[in-house]
């Protein structure tokens, strides 16, 4: 990779957006997620100009989206304006926009306003989007959980169903108080546990005339158990804990159709549920399809062991959109830790290229995985085989998520909200409030109309 401007006068040459530093290499980073932010942090002291591009003007801490969806946190608790994050990074600029295409030969990106953005080095950190596996009705009627607008839409929809059932108790039989969570991975488990607590401890008091005990959370999982990446003991703990909290399961059942009033299962069962949350899978961001680069499973862009695109050493791809794999050929999981470590590696690769050094392979150091089931209950499993469940795992989960939140204000607000929730058994923003712009964005994202970057 040669990060220096092309002396031949290519479109990328000398167009960094900083006229006073026209000779400096221009690094464009697409996506202000975990990986993208690590790259700009790693380059803030280098003699390069960086442009960070994202369709939103804020960074989202995605691991806590489910808490916004279940009224535990507010959207502002897990978001941070990108311009605020990078304002003291010399040579770093932010561009709000959606990348719609690229000319890799000319080293330019095309944005949704028809403008072009030249680069000397391109790092794609665009994240992932929800995949519905072609399930009929899923895109129209199921709620994904990949953005703040998704989380707010879920919260509003669940509360609207409670309001409808409070007006007409017959709607309970139609599934108004039933939520089908499709997918028994970490996202599905966390969502189900948080919904069960919301129903039992909060909405039961908000709706005294409604038999909230009839509210139900059902996890629909095509496999035989929850959390298939975890050890059997942890899976058993998670299942028993959720069962004690009233969550039920449909194992070995695939969703064959989603309608406004429920889901059809491969077992022949019809599950009445006015709310369906889709936590069954992700694929690479749709931007990967528009770059014209080779792709592998899940739409992920093929990269070499140093995260460069073969034949294009000036392009690095990281995180959920990268087809990077371990020594056994297994694709890395699409989780925040991978994006963070790959973002740091990409920044090092740019720095090495500036010094004329050869690329080095990316090595992932797996810290393990964890998921929370609710109050005083979580599971933790390290790569070395250490397992932890219950209160200690829950406290570890809280600490780690606070540490990785971006911004001191967010950390304080989240801690205060968690303390309030813990000691009062109450939740904060139980608002049926979805601005029309958020509704339109959520619908567009579900329909795949726009390319989500970030």
C-alpha cells in the first residue's frame, strides 16, 4: 500500500480537503462505528488527512440498542455526535453522507448527493445489516435491531400494543401482548430477558386494569438450544434463567412467514404475535455489493491476512463487512471486539505504509463472549475456557460495557440510569414517540431502500 498522493495526477492526488496540506495522503474511512473510530484515533498524530464518512452524524453503541428498545436507556445515552468525537483530532474531518458506489481504479467514492470523494487510502468499516433470509413478510412486518431508529420503533410498537389491549382486552387473544423474538443468539437472549423484566416490573404497574400476566415473550430458534457458540453449561443456565422469568421457546422451528398478526413456523404452528423482533442474522452492509470487489459468504469483501483487498493494497476492509478469517479458515464473528481490534490494526497498517514498511497479518485476540439475561444474571465465557454465570458475570458485563461506551457523559448517564432501574424496578423513557423521519428511516432500512453506513 502506497498512501502517498499519486504524482501522476490521479483523481486522488492532492485532494485531501485541506488545501494547506495538499501533499499529505488522504485517508477516507467509511463508517463511524467501533472500527472506524479506532482508525481515526490511531491516525490522529500522523501526517495524513482523514475524512470519516457516515450516513448518520452520530456514533451508536450497538450492544446496548436492546436497552433503548425496552425503555431501559434513552437514545442519547448510547449515541455521541461524530463531530464532537473528532473535533480535537488534527487533520480529521467528518462528512455526513451515504456512499453509493466507488471507482477503485480512479480512487474515488460516490456519495448520495452525487458528489465524489477522492482518496489515497480507503478503509471500509461500514458494518452489517439485517438479513431476513428471504422469509416472506419478514422485511415488512418484523423489526430488526441494528440502529437507533429500529430500537425506538420497537419500543413505540410494543407500547402501542399495550395501549390497544388496555382499550380492548380481546386483542390479547390476537397476540397484542406477545412478542416473538426470532433467533436465540446473544441479541435474542438479551432482548427476551429485557422484555420479560419490562412486562413484569414496569408495565404491570402502568396498566393496572390489564392482565399483564398474559404478556408473553417467545424465542423462536431453528437450532436445538440457545447461544450455540457457548458451552452446554452456560446454555442450560441461560435457558433456565429465562424460563424462570416467563420466557418460552420454540426450538427446532424455522419461521416460514411473518405477518402483522404473528409468525408461521416450520412445525406447522401459527404463533399469534403482534410484535416480531428479528435477531436471526446479519450480512455485510449493502455497500459491499456496490464496491465491485470480490465477496465471500454473507456478502463480506474478500481480504488478505493483513486486511487489504487483494490487488488493491490501498483499500482495507474491517469489521462486519470484511471477509477476514482465522488460521482455520473460519470467518471472524461479526461482533464489536473484532471491529475494534481490526480498526487498530488498519491504523497500524497505514502508519507502516507511511514509513515504507511491509504489511503484517492481523491476529485476533479473542477476549471471550458474554450476554446478559437481565437483573443479576449474565453469562461469560473466555477463550481459555473460563466460565462465569450469575451476579459476577452480570457485574463484569456492566463494567465492560461502560468502559467501551464513547464519551464521559454517556458513561455517567448510563450508570445513573442503571442504578435508578436497579433500585426502583422502574424504567425511564416509556414514550410512544417515533418522529415521522425516524419511522420513514426505519421502514426504509427494513425494506433495504437505503445503504446504511455505520
